[in-house]
């Protein structure tokens, strides 16, 4: 078991990054039906997939935060 925690300040930075990633994902998903160019649609699909993976990774880091451990 890893006993290292992410500090409260780092947790705040992760939260801000997670918020940005969620907004980016929401915008890409919302705008994708409006895109007509096939190449751009493909790029947006790849972007959505990458954002989803990154959001999952950020959430995993958030679970290691000191704040999360104190609330358990």
C-alpha cells in the first residue's frame, strides 16, 4: 500500500485541472454533432477518448489526496 498522499494544495490544483478537462470534454461532445468535416470529426473523437482517459487518471490521483483520506 502506498502511504504517500497528495497535499491539499496539490489536490486543489488537480481539482482545477479536472474541471478544465471536464469542460473540454463537454464542449467536444456537445459540438461534435455540428461538425461536418470527416477529418475534424475523427480528431474530435480521438480527443474525447483521450480526455476520458485523462479524467479517469486525474480521479485516481484525487483518491490519493490527503483530503480524501481524511474524509474516509
